């Protein structure tokens, strides 16, 4: 029941996120095949998200599952704070439909714990929001927004896992997300 309700939750969240990405499309370079954001991170998620992700894992064929398992072992023996996602196979997400919330929301301008703009890391490699990023001051530049003739001023969205998991809809659907931890820690 929880997974069914989580799927209902995802339907709504996906629509909302699409609107957010669409609103800032002038600043966004995300496209199929771009996977820099899947190559370094710790991908925090809840137990419910992990359960859902494993549903996706089980839908893969044995060759892909074997590759994922090998990737998991490599990560476990390396840097478990920042690592390539084990589910990234041939530069593409092998569990895309089942990916966790952090992957769905990644790429937009969000808010850090102090309420300041927090850029996705790919800003610094010339991707999302890079045209309005002042790399010296490490801040959003209003001057660059004007100089580049962008039509809208970028908005900062509150899209942390915590914010998403505490949306009223999650309560309405009785979702129990359970404990949250780094993706790799679920494989201990
Ligand atoms: S968030 Fe950045 S790295 Fe990830 S797909 Fe979008 S442009 Fe590429
Ligand atoms: S789960 Fe998929 S989208 Fe998320 S980091 Fe891994 S490969 Fe990328």
C-alpha cells in the first residue's frame, strides 16, 4: 500500500517539478545523456525511496544487475562520501522511473540551510545557471542576468528531501519514508 501511495505522490511531485524546471528553462542545460550529476555525490534517500529504487533494480536483466552489483562493491571499497552512482550504466540511469527524490529535484537553484541560493555543482562546469554565476564571488549575479537578456529572474526553490517529504500530500497519503541515509549505506 505504501508503494502504491508513493507512486501517487510521485505523480504529483513530478508534475510540480516539471513546472519548476520549465519556469527556469532559460538557465537549464539538462538533456538525455548528460550524467555529470550521477558521477559524484552521496545520493541521500529514505527507506521508502530505496524500496522503490530496488523495484526498478529488479526489473533490469541479469547482465545489468550484475554490473550494478559490481559497481556497488567498487563504491563500498572506495570513497563512500562522493562516488559515481552504481545505477548509472552506459551513461544512463538503469532505474530512471524509480530514481530517488534527490535525483528528480537536482539541477535547479535551491536554498541552502541559511536561505542563500545554492547552485547545482554543474554550474561550475558551464552547465545549469553558469551564465549567471559570478565565479569570483560564488554567487548569483543580477548583472549577468541583465547582460544575458534573460527574460525571467531565476527563482530559488526549497527542494530539499526534507521539504519534499514533509509536504502535506505525504501526510494525506500516509507515507512513511523511514530512516534516511546515503544510498551506499543501504547496501551494508
Ligand atoms: S543537473 Fe547538470 S549535470 Fe545533471 S543532467 Fe542537468 S545539466 Fe547535466
Ligand atoms: S539513481 Fe539514476 S538519476 Fe540518480 S544518480 Fe543514480 S543514475 Fe543518476
